[in-house]
C-alpha cells in the first residue's frame, strides 16, 4: 500500500471540498446482519472517484463499509485524515449508509499521516481518542490499521494493545480488528510480537487481519500466496493464545487489494474467488479489500490507479465477490 493506501493522508486536502455540517449521527435502527460485518470493503472519500455507497449496497449485497482513515489532528484527538471533524460530511455519509440498512467500521491509522498511537502519550489517553470515535457514531466495530512507525515501535504497539483492552472492557460487544502487513508466509517478527503482546495482555481481538500484498518479491499466484500467509497468521494466533485450529481461524482475517498492487503484482478475480472459498471453509473473521474506489476498469476518466484496478473487469466485480461472504 505504498502508493495508494499508504499515501492517502498526503492528499487529505482534496477532502476539504466536502461541506462540513455539525450534527450528531443518528442511531443505527436498521443494522445489517452481524454475519456481514466481516465483509466490509474499504472506502475512501478523499480521491479515486469514490462510488455512492448505497448504490454499491443494492448492486453487490455488501452492507458494511470500512471507512478510511481516522488520524491525529496533531495531538491526541481523532479526525478524518487528521483534519475533518467527526461531525461533518462524513457523519452525513454514515447516516445515508445506515438509512439504507447498512453500517460502517471506521479504520484508525493507515500508512501516512500522524497516528493516534504515537501522538497519545498513554494507553488511557489513546483509549480516550478511540472512544471519541465510538461515541460519535455509536459503533459496533473499529479497525485499527497499524502500519509504518506505529507498527514498528514496540512501545507504541504495546500502547495500542493496552488501549484496545480498555475499549473492550468499556464497550460491551464491540468488535475490534487489528490490521497489519505480512510476508508470504505470515506475520514477520514485528507482527508476531504484536500478536504475542495481545495474548499477554489478555486482549480478545475479534480479528487479526493481514494485508497479503506488497510482498516485495515475485509471487505468481496471489490467491494461493494470500492463503499461505493467512495460514501463517493462524499458526501465530493459535500459538500465542492457545486456541484450537478452528478457534484461531475464526480470529483471523484477510484484507487484500484488487487488481494491480503497489509493487506490480496482480490480484485478479480468480484470486479473490480462491480467498472466498478459503474464508468460507475456515469461517475467518474478516474478508475485505482495498479499495472500493478502484473496483472498476481503467479507461476514459478513470486512468490513474487510485480510481481503477488495472485489470480487465466490470464495475464492482471484486466487491460482488466480497459480498458473497457471510462469515
């Protein structure tokens, strides 16, 4: 995600064109089935000609969206892209999704920008920042996308783990997903340390989620490679928590990328179908991808890789695969 997902905070200024109107988000009275929560593709409103979420829902069966990214405003305070209020245009969009029977999972972090895990000085302060997001939208789930320096610093990893344990203790039933990078064989030493810290703290993460792309090495079959990485993740989670194989599979997830990824590999529809079959067989916690903005063929006005996949497809083909996953 070096070019696209990892750079979006650098273009946050594009979102300033959105109108801000301060009001509270309405409670979700038409919640989508809980089984669909794990199939929540990433949607980013800052670039890439984002599609209309409610139109995507009616076309694909997807009911949940992972909205990216919540960052620090320079201190221990959460804002969209680090500069948009929680009660502005993003709240309007969340209400529209909920009015159509869907729901959202805000993603906190990403590759670029100032991370709350680093800007907040303690676990309790970080939990307070997470809680602001939860309260603003009356959330059922959050995704912490821990990357870059937030991921690489042991003290920050521990702070994130401890903050999430506070969130779990203070918000009955909330789902917590932790998303991070991987090697083709599963989490690297840093990823395994994150998992081990979670187990040592007694944090019941609902989904340890890897991003099986941007491997930096040649991988001819990205479907099989993604499944191999997921099996490596399962082994790490099983070892850390003492789970059975079945228990461990139900606590892991895959967050893929559609089409051409950042280092030139191709993840095609066949690869997504392979991952879908694996997800259904193992009942994993989460099967999603970056990003809805790219789920269309290139051509015409869609020529940059932030707004198209770079492979032959019809609009929303990848999202339709995700929409078939029900846990």
